């Protein structure tokens, strides 16, 4: 199938299978805008290409996800993702809050400078005063989580399934030196860490990989019955939320229109960023024989990157390939 793209956006198509086994063609359109200092949007000279595979900040499996692949099937709503740094408003800032909102989707995180546990001769450990900072990456490495293999037996080893690359995590039989354990720097203001073995839910704005919870729990059952009766189709109990890479709570309950208001506070160099999504919806049509049909596309992802002065929107749509002689041959994007 040929893609005729008459826009400045990037556009690709991928072959996929529906849950019922029907062969489909998935159309992905990706647009990039530059965010001006006053929040005004302009089409970027360099359009970010459609990604065929996920990209990580470091080694996959040992670092957090930077960009989800665009080739995955559509999601039940629109992923809203913020990628950047918390930026201290003053030189001696040691605690601040970052807020990210896209229409009805909203989250606030409390950001701390470096902290550690303080042991006391009597009573429970306490938390040191946070150090002053200028910027802190809003990545999962700075949220609660991690892996603890310090115990004497393999059975004592443990990890945070929601964020195995974070900080502050201790296994029940940990032998970590408490005073050398870094505490999370990005937290939920309503669920702060308070004791060494407390496990608050990791909190942040970035994308999460498929192998982390809760995404992994939505994958479905890949067992012998699946191999005999379904492979290579997805399991019948797969949840469409498996394809959503947004942190839980940052995927809208229904697709956004693309004209919502966006607010970023605490992660923009001028303090507070406010703008409206451009309201653009690509016009996609499918040529099948002598018939040309319009293909509805949904806003799949809103990615705001304040450090890059960049907004990225991804739309997706799917069409059945049909019988031989009735298959779509050309995709028009305009």
C-alpha cells in the first residue's frame, strides 16, 4: 500500500491483525510543533519521524523509556506525556511542585532535592532536609522504585514492578546501608514516602515500557492454549490498555479532540507554560479500487517536551484490508 502524504507531517502505514484475526492496515500521522517563549505554536522545520521501536534513555531494561514506538495498535484514549526537567524558580529552592495538564488530564508532583535517611539511637529513622537544586530530570530514575538484590538469598531479592529503575526501594530482607540509600525526588504530594520500607506508588509524567506494571498485567495470557489456538494473534483476555504508555492516570478516558488547553508549571524555563493544542486533525482517505473512503483518525498521543521547545502529536486509524481485489491500495494524507 502506497502512502501519498500532502502534509508537512510524517506518515506511515503498518500491517496488523485485529483481535478477531482480520488483517488490517494501521495509519500513523505524526506532527511536530515548536513552542515559542510566549506559548505560541508554529510548525517545526524538522518533523520528528514515526518510530518503529521504543527508545530508552540508556540500556533497555536498565533505564526508563524515552519514546514509545508509534507502530503499536491504538489505545483506548489519548496518552498525555511530559518529558523534561523540574526547574527551580529560585537559587535556594529545595522543594517545589510540577503540574502538567492537558484538557481533563492533570497531575501534580512534588520535587525534592537530594535526601537521605538519618538513623537515630532511639526511634524510627527520619529524612534529611532536601538539598537545593537547579534542575531535576522528570524521569522514572528519580521517582520511587528500584531493585534490591542485597539479601543473602535469591528469594530475598525484590524489585518494584511499576518502576524497577527508581530510587528508595528496599526489599523486606534488605541489607542495604540505610544512610546511603537515596530517596525519591519526584513524589505524589498525597502519598509521600515516610518510612524505609514504605512503598508509595511511583509518580511521574514520563512514558512506561510494556514490561512494567501495570502495562504488563494487561498483556493477557500467553500459555499453551494460546499457542495452540491463537498464536500469532493477541490473547482473548488482552486489555487495550496494554498499548498505552502513559503513566496510570495520564491517559484520557476517551480520545481528546486536539484543541484542549495545555498547562506546564515548574518545568518551563519561564515558570509557567500555557497554550492550546493546534486543533489540527489530518484528513486521511483510503483508495480501494475506484472507491475513495475517508478514514477516521484519533489523537493517540500528546507529548510535550519543554526542554526542546517541542510539541508532538500522533494520530492513528485502522482499516480492514478486505478480500483480494478489494484491498486498499493508496492512503492519502492531506
